C-alpha cells in the first residue's frame, strides 16, 4: 500500500520511448514540473502527450517539446507557445486540437471505463466532419487530416461521438498526498490533474506535502488512491518553485 517512490527518476524508470502520457496542469498552474524534468533528464523521446497545452515560458512540457522529445500532442490550446506553433506548422509535430470541455470529458471517460460518449460540442464543424490538419507537410499543405466522426440525433439534436482517452502513464501534481496515493489539489491546480490521473494506466503524482495515511480527512480527498500507483514527495524548495505566466496588477 505504500506507493512512495524514492525519487522522480525511480518513479519513471520504466516509462519507455513512444509512451502515451496524460499530463495535468493548465498554463503554469498545477504542472508536474519535477516529474517532467526527470523525464527530460532520462532522455525519453517519441512521447504522445495528452494535455490541455504544451507548456509555457520554457517550463513543463515546453522543455520536452524544445528538445524534440514529443511526437504527438492531443490538447485544446497552443496559446503563446511559439515553439509549439513552429513545430506544428513545420510538420515536425502531430497535433490533435479538440474542444477543451471535450478533452476533459474524454480523459474522465477513459478513467471511468467508458469507451465513448456523445456531445453537441463540434457538431457542424471540422471536429465532426473531419479535415482538421493533424500534421502539415512543411510546405503549407496538409499531410494528415482528422477523420470524420459519427454524428447521431437524439430528441431532434445532433451529437458527435467522442472516444474516451486512456494513456500508458499519467503525471500530475498535488498539494497534499498520503502514502496510499489519496490526493488533494489546491485551488486552480485542480484543473486537468484529477482527470489526467484517472486516464493513466500508471499514474505518478508529485506532492508538495506528504502525509501519513489518515492525515487527509476522507471528505477532503479530491482523487482517491485507486487511481494513483506512485507518489513522489517534493522537497520544500521544489514545492515552492512556482512561476506566474502573466502577472496582472492594478494601477497604484
């Protein structure tokens, strides 16, 4: 029952090249920085990543992306990540862009054992009809496009069929966790982290504070330990290393 690994490197030792990987976080909030850095140092490549975005400000997944370690991204936001956009348009990276709510539900569905579901999001667009560029050819043409999806009518409304997502591994960050893998996420870091954790066949959680079993009240648990296989306890310095993507202040 004790799921605590001796280090981030040890927790990721069996993560192979070409693995599919669900990663929690939104922008710079709740990103498993220590695990991603350990994965970079391990030299793992050919990764197929599922995450809302692909890092920012040379943090998080942006480190792996810049090193050419990521082969495919399933996400909903490119944002201000210029290297992400460059690799995509140059044909170096395969990208599946999907609506953000659909991404969240696909991860949750996969974690719950639901193979597919119907949603109105994307009906009447290339999301349902196909043709979204997944990979460019480097010359402005499309080398690989998304296929059409099944559309079905329920009570006079059309819905598109979306598949649940399961990945080989998942990397998440939590504010608190116990040795059994029960996790608590702080504020906005409770974004894609619980969903990514559910989708992984092997989920590794880095925790800012490690407590003993019973140290987290059952009513406070955001993600039960059944979804978590390995826990990495951060040092105080690692836990405090948090960046702000865009600082906004009021005029004095």
